[in-house]
């Protein structure tokens, strides 16, 4: 799933660090945790300051927020949290800040401050809260709270090579607890995340890290043997890998605008011992890369707001802007229109996003159907995941412990 060139910055930064494992774990906890709770903690901090900090003292504001995160979320011991936060301020060469930090944190401790449900539901920029409330009304509050939960580490089992129960048993031998997902047969969840290197079978392609919601795509596309299949916006390749493992002898073309991202897909292909045609190009402008021969099936996993995966990528809250949405809607429309003409009569196209915003999902598909008289939507009414919408099917963040995802299956009938 491609979010934007900025999404993923926190993960990339973390992977670049070199330090003892314990220190890296703490660094990740502080960085990602502060992203998750930044807006709630900022509101709390503002109520504890007599006047806002100056722009040039942004560093002190972040240090205060880190102190609040340790106290209220990590439940670090009071003495340790205050002392370490004050020590961090010393490095900024702003002696006045030590007294402020000490006073704010000790006031929070003395008052027994907690993050109540109202603050948890506001742990987002205002524009995201407004959109979720507009789109989901009576479900909005619970959806906002769920979006701050820590997601499970979810794995996909290549069930054509090994049974799910056997994988669970093997992991148990290595001291790793795993349970079946309640909706998606190929998915297992690890209540306690672990390093990928500890997963027996990962290097052999028996296991892949993939949220259960994303695993649904391959089954919905239902490819026939020998089918020509296009995975548009394919990198880093989770769904492409699943398609190759799920179906016999398909001819898969994997398209992405980034050659660098396709290199990661190539690494994943090597891991599972499969091949695909890798194409660099813009899915919205097929003339730049399409060389003829239409496709039996197309997976349109389009760039989106990533509003359904904020619990897994909390830096989205800070990186995404409301002004991004209209360009994304236009890009999604152009990708749909551009790919549709590459689909054979009788073929299917699966549209999906990791968004919970209706404009990117059911509204986008409704408009596409109005533009294309040769398109028929195939109902997903037999599915027991998510909820049926006027067009397509929506998984809301946290439903059955899955990320927020949307799917719509479109067909180009032969007789039209």
C-alpha cells in the first residue's frame, strides 16, 4: 500500500539507528508512542502551561511531551520519568527549562492525571476527527478510540505449503504464542510481537508479515490458472506475493512508480522463489509502460490517506494534511480510469484502499460506475468481514482486530 513519499519516515529513521537492542526498543517506544498520543498530550500540556511556549522552544515542548508520555502511557516510575526528562533538557542548553519541566511533571503526578476516554478520542488532528465523525456518526467515537490501540503482529501463512495449526505448533516450540484469526483463514496473530528473524519458516516463504485485512485481496480476485494479472501500485509486494502463492501459473505483472520500492519487491520474490514482470510506471498513465495484451484481473491498490492504518503507522497523524485529500481523490480517479481500459472483457478489477474515509471508497466507486457504462459491481454479500456499503465493503479500524480497509470488485462483462 502506497500512502505518500513521506509516510514511513519514522520506520525508515528507526531502521537506520545503530544501538543496543534494548535502547533501540525504548527509542522506538518513545518515538512511535509520542506520534500516537501527540495531540492528546499536547492538549493536556497546554492546560498545564500559563502561556504557550515560543516557537524557538519547540524542543522543550517535545521534551515535556515525552515526559508526559512516560508518566501517563508507559507508566514509568515517577522519580525516573521526571529525572530523565529534566536531564534531557540539560542537553538543550536552556537552564530555565529544567524548572518548568520539573514543575509540570510533578503537578501531573500530584493531581493523579490520566488520559480519559475523551482525550483518547481526540488524539488526532482536528480535520481527521471531523471527517470520521461526518462519515461514521454513531460509530465515530469507538472508531477513534480503536485507532489508538496497538495493533497485533499478524502473519499470513502460505496454506498451500503448510497448515496453519502446524505453524502455530512450530512457533510454540520456539516460545512464540500465536492464535488463529477469527475471520481470515490464512492469518495468525502474535499477542506479543517478535523479531522477524525468530519466525521459523519466514525465510522459506511459509510466513509473511501482513495484516489480516490485506490478506483478503487475493481471495477476492480469484485468478484462474494462466491468467494475466496486473498488481498496480504493487511495492513492497505483500499482495503480489500472496497472489503468486495462492494461484497456479498466473502471469503476474507488478507495477510501481518507484524503482527503489520495486527492489524491495524483488527481494520478497527471491525469498519465496517466485518470479514476476516488474514494471516501473504511473498506474494513471498506462501509455508510458503498457506494451499491449490486456489483463484478466487487475488489483488496483491505490494511494490513499492511510486513515485505516494509523494505529500501525501513528506518524500518519503528523505527516498527512487535509490538503492531501483532494489530490489523492483525483489520483485514485485517474488510476481507475487508466487501468479500466487495460482489462479484458470478462475480466475483474479489485479496488482497495487502507482508508476509512468514504470519499476515497464507496463515493469514489459510485462515481466510477456512473462514468463507465461497461462496468458492473460484483456484490461481496457472502463475506463475513466488515460491513456492506452502498458500493463495496468496508472494514473499520479494529474490527476483528484488523486494519481499516475497503474493497470493491468490478467486472467488465463480455457482452457490453
